[in-house]
């Protein structure tokens, strides 16, 4: 009779991918509850979420993927941001029209 090996213990490791409540997402993302609610209801690119009864649940990995898509690809320096703001202000300013000349 051959002896079969005996397994003493089995260890399974799995990364957790929890669902976060809106309150949990506020703590995880360091964003306000109101902003997160607005982003969940955004018609263009909402945060993927589930509604169970009156509770909003967001899977942590889905939020991480959503926020990664919205990441700025090219960081801007303060000087670049100031120049962009100045261009925006200059383009929105009404243009001066020269006063008519009196021809006498």
C-alpha cells in the first residue's frame, strides 16, 4: 500500500477589493461627499457605483481605474498655469474700439 502525502495546511492569499460606502470613499479619496455625489451622477463619465436601497457603494478598484483615467497626463508648472489663466482673461476682455475722429 502506498502512502499518500498529507497536506497540513493550505494558505490562500487574495487581495481584497472591497466595496466602499460613500462615507468610506470620502475617507479613501480625500474628497468631499458633495463632490463625490456629483461625480457619481455625472452624465459624461460617472464614478461606477451601485445603489443598494438608499446606500451608494463603489468598488475600490473601479474607483482607482476611474480616477486613473482622469489623471493629468502632463503636469503643469505654476508659470504655465498663470500663463493659461492670463490668456483666458485676455481673450474674454472686450476689445477696445477706437473713438471716432472729429474732422473739422
